[in-house]
């Protein structure tokens, strides 16, 4: 019998607590506003968890591309072409960033880098149209060049290497199907150091 009394006194205590709580909230307009804000935030959280997520658009698998580009040739790969391919040059190397087209493709936050040499923008932390001719980056300071090299390492890890960005008058490399990516990048590194 003592258990029934405990249960009824507990429910009376909870009821009294709620009554006191509501009367405290209603007494001050600030409290009413705060309760309203809290209720709105809880509603937004619950709604966001129950909302069906839109599927991420599927990026079609494109055949690997292996060639060198001039600055003018690179412009055609800004994501607006028929295949939607997006290429970006960083520190003389060209990468296929198509799988990151939501960032680098049309409408993306870094769309200005698509089909261009992004080195200067990455070095100076500015997203804007790059130069329309080959940029040798010779006027960048040491900190900016280190930043470009760090970005280049990130692109190497995340995206497929395509080829190199050709300097004016430079002849393109003849890539063979048997050549693997690693040996090509080693060859490129050696030619840069010479």
C-alpha cells in the first residue's frame, strides 16, 4: 500500500512542479520569448533530422586523361563541356578534379579555378580569375610558394594527375599506356629540378 501512496504523491509532486514552472514562465515576457525560441530551435532540429536528404548527384566515371596542356587548352575543362570534366593546374601539374566538381565546377565556391592554373589563387588565398597566360609564379614570396606546394600535395593525394601545364614553347610529353603515374611524376620532378 505504501507503494501506491508513493506513486500518487510523486505524480502530485510532478503536477505541482509543472504548475509552478508554467506560472513562473508566464509571469515574465522575457521568459515567454525564451521558451518560444527554445521551442522553435527544438522544432528545427527535429525537422532537420526527419527531412529526407536529397541524393548527391552522381558523378559519372570518365576515362582517365593523360596529356599535357597549354593554358588555352586547359580553359576548355572548366566543367561546362559535354563530359563535365574539370581540370585544375597547381604548380605546373594538371589534376582531374571532376569528382570534386561541386567545389570546382560551375556554381561551386571555387569555380574560378576550374580550367585554370589555380596556383596564384591558392598561394594568396584569393578566389578570382587567374591570368590568361602562363604564370611562372616568380614574384611569389617563400611563404606563398610553400602554400602552393602544400596545396599541390593535397591535390596529389586526392585527385588524378593528368599531365603538366606547358610553358610557352614547351613541347608536350608523349605519354604511353604502359607508363604508370608514379614514374611520370618522377620524370616531371627531375625535369623541373634541371
